[in-house]
C-alpha cells in the first residue's frame, strides 16, 4: 500500500489521509476539535503561544554541499545535522499511532521551474491551510506525482526540549537543503509552513535555474498583459494593493522572475485580517468563506461573526485561501516581463515621499536595504511599528548573499527597461504617533498613475538627502502631500527626523554591504549630500 512517504520515514500512523478535499479537511478539523466555523463558513483556529513567525527558532543545516553558498549570520543560523536528525527522529516517534495528513502539491506556476512539495501534518487544519497555499495538483498530476523534491514535516504538538537539543526554545524550524527536508516543531502558526516553502524556492531557483525569487505580489493588465510587481514586508500593503479589481492578480506574496516573465510560486493567499473592512478590501473580505482558514480572529460567541478589529490574541490575524477565491485571479499564475516594479515601505518616521522614482542603481540600493517598519504582531514581541532594514524586503527567507539577488535584479532592470518606484504607505505629516497613515485611496491613485505611464512626463524634484526623484503632481492626489516636508507643521523637526533616517540608511548599508559596488552605495541616502549643498551656497 502506498503510504506517501510515511513508511520511508518510519512513521507508524494509525491512519494516513492523502490530499483530502477542503470539505473533508474541514470536517476532520471540526471532529477533532481543532477549529470552529465562522458565520461565513470559514474554518477558525487559534494558534496558541505562537501567533507569528519565530525567527530565533529558525536554522539551516550546515553541510559541505551548501556551506559556501549560505549567508550565515543572525538570520541564517547553522545547526548540526545530528541535531536535526535527532529532533526529526523524536518527531516521528511522537506521531506513531496518530492520524497523519499528507498534501502533495507544487511550488511554481511555470512548469519549467515547478518543485514538488510534500507536506506531512499532525493537524487537519494545517493540512487545509497548505492545500490552500500551494498549487493543487489535478487527479492526473497526483497519479504521476512520484517522489517529492522537498518534504516538510509539521508537528506543532511536539514541543522540543531546548536543553536536550541545544536550541533556543520548544519551537524549531529547520531546513536541510542537502537532504531536501524541513522540520517544523512546537509552533502552530501556519505561516511557518508557507515561509519554509518560500525559503526552499529562494535557494533552488537562483542556484539551479537562474531565476530571481522575489518577496512580492504581482498583477497584470487584463487587456495588454503588462505586469507589475510589488515588493514589501508584511503590513506595507503588498497584498492589498495587488488585489486590484481593475487588474488580474498573479499572486500576493511570492514570485519568480525568469527570462519568460513572472510566475507565482504559490496557489493561494495569506492575507492580514486586522481591521479588515469590506469597503476598503472587498476581495479579501469576501474570500473569508467556506474552505478558507482564519487564524486568531475573534468570533462572537453566539453569532460566530468575526470581529476583525479585535486584537485580543494578536494584531497578526490572518486568512489563508486559494487564489481562485479572488474573482480576478490569473490562473495559472503567470505574467510577462514586469513593466513596473514598486518597492513598498511603511515609513514610521513620516519623512519619505509617498512616491518617488528610482534609477537602476538606486533600485538595487533600496532592494538590498529593504527599509520599512515592522508592523505589530508580525513577529513575537513587536507591539508597535519599529523601523527596520530587511534585506531584499524579505531577509528572513533569503539564504544566499544579498549581492546574488541584487545583481539578478539589476541585470533584469537593465535588460528590459523596467521602471522602479519607491512608495511610502506609512506615515505623513509627522512620525508614528503624531502624523497619520497615508490614505489608501491616494496610494492606489499613485500606483495606477505609475502603471499607466502618467508619471513619465510630469515635473520631478530631486531630493538630495534621500537621493530620490519626487513627482510634483499625480492625478487624483492632492499636490500638497507629494513633498513630505510640506506636510509637517514644524519644518525644522522634519529636517532633523529626515537626517536621522538618512543616517540610519548610511550606517546600515556601510555595516551590511562594505563590498557593494561604489555606484550602488552612492545611489542611496547621504547626509553628506545636504552638507555639501549647504557649503556650496
């Protein structure tokens, strides 16, 4: 009897459920007491202690085959394979006699670069989650599936003995690139499974296929097929801004850029739910229905209606759903060569312009810098927005050196003439706590203008401090918000805050990228630019 890799691992399960449909997984989840149903039919779960990613519990197995490629440090921490195998073995023993759920799916919508991913779950609801997030095989593809390229073993009920294994805590997320295996123990947060798939693809695509993996959303014009990509960390609007009813959604979070164009790595979406409103984000709002999985959203005890403003469990409330729950999704998720690249940042200082144009070198600078503010709840311990520099707008998931990814981006920008804009979805009129968040309707208007070429011929002013070119007008956007200094009542306070942030950019770049090409380093913010300008006056 085919046990879908379970027998090879030595798991003596009481029952193995393979690629169950959404309805059967929902039924199993309810029968096992793992979840409840919301008023719209979505499966509602609570993830317990871990309501976000746990970056200090993530490791990569250090082996000769991968050692020289990995960018080791505080993000990519090494662990000995003997420890990995010990934890894995104990997880397998823990599963003996239990029901096990297996999902065989795909990562990568372009068949040239697809990887077969097998996910083995202890929880039925987590199996439904990854069923939603990966690309689901047809019956014919499933019959011909064979061996997986990578296997992920997710067992939240197994709590690690940190002292026994010499690790950080009861949770462990460990990738063995050489063995093509991932273990996730001690945490029920489903985002760890999704991001483990991304971490896999961020290694294999550039190393094996010369494809640039990107932490971005992507959409396309339904008439012309012109494609745009949106880089940004959680909370910057990447999912929201790409879910545009006027455009076809290719994907909301993870993509590859090959010589043929852009393709979605996933088959679903993982959207934030906090303060979700039907009017502002109708596509996401209506995707919360039967078959979707919501994490840590508080439901009314009687009506089972969701309170999306409730932060009792976490501000990082989430929903995972298949991409075809979005009416205008492009299936399969493939588009052409990007015409426009958007870098999204949530500037908690309130000093960056709402939109600015970048040269190729400035784009590479901003790409490796990845400035934004961590939004509350995305990681454990983050209670309010904090300024951060996350390399490539996705540092926790990028195992190779930043230069590898940046050079691939620069080559593509130059080859295809792709335009790049930096868009601030953060604060205006003052810093966080004083100013206000940029209005979504204005951000949408600016992005539409960039995509439609309406910012090509307008007047630009160069900001010497941040090395940005700022458009002075944009259709459907008040001119007074285009230059951030104009939105501050206290201009001196703006100047001080702007210099402080520019200095942070400089210090971060000099520390992280001392060997980066000079022309890229020169394309970023420089306090000296202002001082030199003042001296010349």
